[in-house]
C-alpha cells in the first residue's frame, strides 16, 4: 500500500464487492461524488444493489440518503471532479476500462 492509498473499512470493502457482483460497477466508492438526473450527491453506501446517495439539494431530494439505481442517468466523478463514467436513459455512455486478469 502506498502513502496515497488507505486501508478499506469493512463497509467500504463490502460496498465494492456488492456493486461489482450485482451491478458490474467496480469503480464506484463510498464518498464518491455523483450526479443523478442533474442533482449532485455523495455515495454513502448500498442497499439491495442500488446506491445510497446523500444529495446536496435537500429541498428537492430530502435530507436522508436516497436509494438510486447506479446506471440510471448517473455521472460518476473522480477526486479531481472529472467525470469518469456516465450512464443515460439508453445505457452506458462511457466508463473506466475493466482491469484484465
């Protein structure tokens, strides 16, 4: 592990495993910024294969994290704020390449 990497918590590891197994979204992480249908939020966890997202616009989306589908009108941002994956109404626009074994 390098200085820039941190050890994953059990919740983070479980999140990664579930998202990859259920949805094939291996790049999503707890704490990652996303945009769903134009609303910005932060991934807080997973429930039944969906993302739990706390939205910045609490007036429109409520104060509690919402259960949202990870590939419905979603954009995923890296730590620098760059879009790394996008899904629209028709499916995947682009996403990170999957690592080969």
